[in-house]
């Protein structure tokens, strides 16, 4: 009975993932104010510890947070809280004893993506915080804190297979980067469309928001997240066939990467990420409270993948 239940669950999960279809060429123009990526002109000086939203928007570890609502869906614990300034936060927490938590991974990957020009919401990490609820004040396990900002709101999700950026360099590059990070939860509902007011201009941001299911392996059943041994062992690129890159990705969302990504796409994304200094990469992991030695191992593997990706165009040219 247990085996049958597992098989049935796998079949249902596979069916739900099948909704991520093969991307189609988009002929319609991009809506005014729509963007997925903005070329970074100050990449070398970007702060990956505080991120693009800065220390001024970070949650205060000494504050007392009022419970607004407990999370009722998803695979991670969480809640909505409000700080003493009246700001509202979405908190993602690990389960007790869960070593492969998504919360720190989400913060680190968000820092890396935003540093190289991809839109990301304001996220931070607290290892613990004081919560006030019906039972009084008590210390809670920390996690990822995502700020609900004035003038910026999530309005919808967007589809990998149909959006204004399909086949663009930023779209192809985002797929490369998420594959490099071993992201396993690439369903459409994790793609968020935000409206952001910048003076009189209304911007429409296309972003991959919930990026915590990564930095592990890409197995279809119970993939590990935040697991350095698995991340080090899994290859990145297997080769190039008929002009398209063969990735070692084993997850449910192969339609996104199979016979879709060129060596030039990979080289573009890897060159971008490769411009970050070791200190910036360390800061991205430090922002999520990774242990320094674990962060160093993750960074070494990322550097290895970056080098492999950048050398693809040379190898393709020789062939």
C-alpha cells in the first residue's frame, strides 16, 4: 500500500509539473514598463550582504513582531508578521531538525540574481526573532523575511512557456542560472509579476521569486536543498548536441532546458555571474548565515560551473 501511494503521488506531481510547456516564440511587443533584467552598470561595487534594498529596509533582529497570520499552504512553515514600524513581512521557516531548509538558499540566490541585474523582492534572513501572539512573547526560529513594500505589489504569476521575454538573452540566461543553482521547483506559480511605482512611471517586473529549492541535487523525488555534498557531486553541463547544451539536470522541468539553450546563452549568463568577486559571493552566503566553510565550498563549485559555461563557445567553435 505504501509503495502504491508513493507511485500515485509521483504520478500526480509529475502531471502537475507537466504544465510547464516548451517555450514559444513571442511576437507581441513587450508591455510598456515591462522588464525582467536591467544591465548592471555598477556590478563591481554592489552590496550582496544587504542586497539592492539596503540595510535601511532590513528587519530589526531586536524588534518584537506581531503575528498577523500563520501560513496555511506550501511545504514550508511560515507566517505573516508586522514589526514595530508597521511593516508587514512574510516569514519562511525551516521545519525543526530540517537541515536542507529553503530559507537561507532563497536569500543567497536572490542576492546573486539581483546583483547581476535580475529583479528580486526585498528579502533578508534572521536566525531568530521575537514573536508576540496569543500566547505572549517568545523566541521563534528565524528564516527568510520578505518585506511588503509600499508602491510595490505582486499582481499575478507568469508562464515560462508564454511571456514577453521568451528567447531573449535575459530569459535564456535566467534558465541557465537557475539550472546552475540546481533549482528544482521551476513551476509557473513561483514566477511573480510585480507592479512598482517609480514616480509617475509604473513598472512591470517579471521575476522568479521563490528560489529556495536549490543548491542541492535535482532528483525528481525528494530532491535535497541546501546540501553541499549533493551540489558538489552533480555535474552542470554534459556537452553540446546539434547546437544546444545538454545539462545534467534531472528534475521535472526538462522542457525548459532540453534543446533550448545555446552555448552563447550559457556563456552570457556565466560571464555575468563570473564578474562578482569572491568577497561579493561570500557576502551573499553570509547574508543568509551560511557557515563560512560551507559557503566556500558552494562558491568553489559555482566558480567551476562558471568556468565550464564560459568555455562552451570555444569548444563549440572547435567542433
